[in-house]
């Protein structure tokens, strides 16, 4: 199955059930008295991070995710059954963004859940509206529509260590040597076409997760080759191992090519802790290895951490892993302090829900605003009492006053965005 790490899907939460318009049969009470029950809640759409998932391939042909709707209310004040939430398993490391590019979920550990679309509230049955002045309400609410939005899912692998380098640098061989992973290994470019993860036991008390990122080439960040599809998987790694083939014709160019692509993709990657490993040294003598390491020190800087290894035979890998351990533990410590020192967020009260606007149109007026639109969505515009209740709500909110101020006339139509309309 093809590795899929980014998809766009339509997410539809369940609608709330309609309230019931009903009257019980009882002597001396008008029409028996109202007894319509409320509708049930619509199901939420919930993303669940699962370590059993490793790709977003399930969404390749399933472009719509829809939660069930709530059941309508019934007689004798029986509430409709609320719908079960739709749990959608995704790989750990999945990030969800809405149409505006805002992050609505970032699932970083197994079992973490995030509601990305809320189900609609069930409508009230007519029994709910009984009062001293309204003894026999002859209307009920419709269920509220569930949230609908387009969501982009993007998988960014979470690993302590990321292996980067040009094709055939030996990343898969190293991963197979030091971890439990069994990546495909062959002597041709782009053997690795999907990121691979492996668990590395460095010593009795230290285990790290290592990711083999498919080989990058010059221009990868601009869409060339295969590696550009997987640069996102480097973003969450704490430490980078930059693997360089000792038989490259120009060691400095090989190093600078990868550094340039990482920086072009995300400038923060250039600041990530890096360990440089010159690989495939089995056939080289000490003088040649020393010369190549000197070349690397010139381009990488005197403070660079350099190792000469053979992923095939395992030579030098033990020393490399202990350097990895030190770097990872330091990165974890820095991350923990960063979280600890983060200031508490300043909460500001927003009254966006209560805001509304009135705009004049050719045939009347358009009223919009989150709160009034919700009330209108639950109103049955074919029911005179239901519309009367909506008028009362608009009057209390000041909408009717604004309509009169703008010169509304009796024959004009008042429309509520996304819901319906009625004559003034």
C-alpha cells in the first residue's frame, strides 16, 4: 500500500435530533397538554492517535468522514437517543488544520484524542416551552446542524533521532544495524521510499526512537526527487544524524547540499543538534579517513561532532550511539525546561457569539451572527409560533430595533443567513 502522509477530507458532525411536537390525552387540559420530548445530541467527530496506524492511506479513497445524527424526541417527554461519537484512528504525529490553516488538533502521543467537529444540539420539544404565559406551545425546535469543515491531515513522524543524507548514504543500513527495524536495503538510489522507524537500545537505561528519512537531493525543498515529500518528518526529531558516503566525489558539497535543503524547508532545522557520520570507511586507510574528516571539519565547523563509521560492519557505531544518547538526553532536558518555563496563557473573554449584523438587500434585510444563526437553524419557519419565538429572541438581542432603525417595511423579507426567512 502506498505511504500516504497528507490528505484533505470533508468532516461532518452529526445533526441534533428534532424536538417533538406532541400533546398528551388528558381530561380538562387543552389538547391533553404538551408532552413532546427533546431531540438527541449529534455525534462528534474525534481523532484518536494510535500507534497501530502508520499511514493516512485509509483516507486515500475515503474523502468524507461523517458522524451519526441524534434521534428525534418522542411523546411523553421522551428524549431522543444521542448519537455515538465517531472515533477516527490516525497515526501518532498527525496534525489537523482547518481551511484557514489553523491547527485544530496535534496528536503527539498514543491514545490522545481531539474533537475536530462538534455534533449539533438536539432541538427542544414543545414540553420544554411551557410557561405561565404559554400553556400550550404548538411548536418545537429542529435539531441543530453538526459542524461541517474541510480538514487537512498531515503526518509528521515523532522520533528522537532523524537520519538524513543523500541517496545511498547508508541510512537504512545503519537503522537496520542499530535497531529492531527491517528496512529494504539495495544498491540503487531511492531504495527507501517511505520513512522507517526503529527502536534503538543504547544501553540498559536509554532507548531512543530513530527515523530513516528518504534520501534528499539538491532542490528537494522545491519539489525535486522523492525526499521533498518527507522533509516534514524531520521537523519533530530532536537530533539529526547527517550520514555522508565516504566515496562521494566531493564531501563538502554532499554535506552542504543537505544542510541547504533542511534550511530551505524550515530555518529552525539548521539549529537542530547535529551529529555527522562519515560512513562506509571499511575500504579506506587511516590517512584517507583523516583527510576526509578534516574536509568535513572545515565545512561543518570546528565544534561539529564528527564520527567515522561503517554501518555495514558496525565499526564505530557504538561510539556514535553514545554521542546520540548524550545529545538526546540534553534535548529532552531543554524541552522539559521550556515547557516548565512557559508562561500561563492570558485568557481574554470574547463575546463573538453574541455579535450580529444587519445588512440591507434588494428584497429586504440579511441578519447574520453566530448566536442568532444558531437560534434560526433550530426554528421551523413553517410554524407560526416558532417564528414568533424567533422574533422575540431577535427583539431581546436588539436586532428588531436595528431593523426598524434602518427603515424596514412590513412587506420586506427578513433573512437569517444559512437558515431561512420570514416577512417582517
